[in-house]
């Protein structure tokens, strides 16, 4: 990783009462930081911790009762803000001694969140960070501005880890190595981005992620006929950057387009018109509700009597 510039050689050391300190810099963190930008960064940073914990424990995203993440993920991402100091923004974080919300799990002073972040810093040191976590780090960095960066210092450690654009680039896979491919299904709008030679298309997925797609010649007519339409695409692909991945399309189909009709009208429509539109010619009576397969016996009569009694009441 390139050595930080003189501007970045900030004296950032952990305080005695905090497990970690974060030093934030960027267009949105100059001589302080707006509350909205601080909230955005914290959300992104917690996403980094969450994605790293899940990647290291090799667990898929699981949700517990009420839509809350499971207790282990909560524990591994829960810090409290001890201090916000002058400067661009220097945050002192520590792990809470109290239980996490709903009493899911009690956390010691050096508990799951501290262990998780220390493991992340070790992975940064070893240049061995899963790609989804690098994506989240990049989003956290960019939340401070296009040229944003931040440093992380851990209590008891001498090194300060700087997350800037150079570090992010170094963390991504070697460009000479093919990314790991897997079967992917995406929904989004199809765009034509290259017509010379082998045509390529892009699918802008519903989550905002962009997929650059290639395809076999036998699919060309079908794919080009769906340009600018919403589609469902399957193929082998991989996420390569925070907002861009690649895919080899194996199947594509248009998404159904539903017509949005007007449900209510401000105009008063005569009931005769409504009846005509619905094909109503006369009152049908209760016989219209009868099941043709229902036998007219004593049991049926008792059933109808109960229903009619409930209606009358």
C-alpha cells in the first residue's frame, strides 16, 4: 500500500478508555462533520463489520423473529461512541458492557465486536479481505466524499490502518486473475453499451448495481429485442467493484408489465352505467351464490340457515 501522504500522517492513537479510534477525512468531514454524513458513515462502517463477520463465519444472511438480525451479528457490530473530538472528525469507540437490545447477549469489555474488528484489521494487514467486505469499505470511504479516507487505530496496537482509494485498489483481486464466478439471477433494466464486434449489454439491477454482460450468439436476437426493457437475467457472474460486476448470460426473459388503471374517479358515475359495465342485468338473489354441486338436503338447509342467520344479525 502506498505510504500515506504528509496530510495523512495524523497522530492517531487509541485513548485509554476506548477500544478503537476512527479519524475521518473528506469533503464531508472538514473541520467537523455534518450529522447526516456521520450517520451515513456509521451505517456503512457497521455494514463492513457485519459483512466481515458473516464472511468469516461462513454464514448466509439470516433473520430472526421480527426481522432483526440474529444475536451473533448484533454482538459483532455493536459499539458505543465514547467521544467525538475536534478536527475533521475523530471518533472514540468502545464495546458496551450492557446487554444489546432485547437482552440478546451480554457483551464483555473485549467481546465479539472488538474481536471482529481486530480480525478485520488483521485481514487488512494481510491484504486478505473478502470482496464483499472491500465493497463495503469503499462505500464507507465514499460516504465521506469522493476523495474521502479514514484511519483506524486499535488499543494496544502500534499500526494505524488507513482506508483510502489506494488501499481499496490494493485489496481487490489481482486483475490478472479471473474473479470467482457463480450462478446469479438479477432483475433490472437492459441497456446496450457496445455494438462493435461482440455486442455487450448492461443490466442496471433494481438495487442499483450494474452488470456488464456478454452472451452467446444464439441469444443475440432475443437479448437485443429486450433493450430498454425490464428483464430477469440468469448467468454466471461475479461482483468486481463496489458498483459493477460482469456476467455471462445464459437465460433472459422480459418482466411482466402491469397496467396501472385508475381505481377511483372524482366523477359521479350513475349506477346504471356501473351495472352495464359489470354485466349486471337484474338482481340475482341468494340463488346466485349457490354451489351447483351442493345437494339440497337437510344438512345443506341447516348450513344455509346458519349463514343467513349470521347475515341477518
